[in-house]
C-alpha cells in the first residue's frame, strides 16, 4: 500500500472534526475578494493610523518641521542610546542620522553584523507600502535597506509619506513581485505560548512607531 493511501489516524481525526469523509471531492477554493477601492487621502491616513493603534503600535501625523522634537521625545521615552538607520535618499535628505547624533545617540551602520544590530535600541526605516485597513507596512529590502534594521532592534521607527499608501495587498504584490524581499509588518512582534499568553518583542521589536510625514520635499 502506498504512503498516500495508508490509514493515518491523525488525518482521520482531522477529517472527522471537519465533518469530511475520506476520498471526498475537495470543496472549491473560494474566490479572492475584489480589490479594495481607496477613499480620500485624508480618510486613508486616518484609517491607517487607527489600525496601527489597534495592533499596539504608536502612530501620528508629523509635519516635517517638527521631526527634531519628535525624535528627541522618542529618544527620551524609549531611553534610546544606540540606533541604526537605512541609507535611503529620503532619510538622508531629512538628516535623520545627523539629528540622532546631535541628540547624543550612537549610530551603528545598517550593514553591520546581526549581533551588532540586535544590540541597537532603535532601527529606523522608510516605508514603501502602507495598507490602511489592516495597518500593515510593506518594506522592500536591498543593499541600502537591510532587513535586519526593521527586525532586530528593540524599537522600530517606520517613516512614511502619503505616497506609500496602497488600497490593498493586490497592488503591493504586483509592485513588489520583481524584488528579492518584501517584509510585511502589522504591529510589534507578537509571540504566544501554548497557553495563548501573548508577549510582545520576543522575536522582534517590542515597540513600533509609525510617523506619517507631511510636507516632505521630493
């Protein structure tokens, strides 16, 4: 008897719990939901910020001329001593690394080894895609945008402009299909044990800050 037709008590128990019989024709796959239609820009931003808060993130709209004060407050609140920052054109133009150094934060290169990045208090990235109705962020990684910056430091600060908004995953996957890596982030890192006790930050950042920057020059 072949392995595929041999009686398996575990699978039989699963079938019984689902009310199915052996060799039954599988149910047809349900159709994909239609693509979501985006609302107005202001409405989409409001939904995004609300959903980020719902998944234990911290979000705010931030005029770019208040960025210095916001960084100082974040450093104070989270007791940031070391940080690593993506080398994207937007983050360089905003002078994020220089602002942190002025505050007294020690910078670690984003291409440092994983052990050094894991010791950082803060990782700062730029958001490529943002899906409002789930509060999900999409980050494309590359040589100047290492994945570890968003995954290893204790606190993750994700900066985005309204241009990153997308109605749903249909469009995100279409735009990201030729990139090597797409990271999808919905809230801080979550881990639950066998008793379903939820803990934040065990396998990734314990805090997620998302700032929607306004009036950013291209």
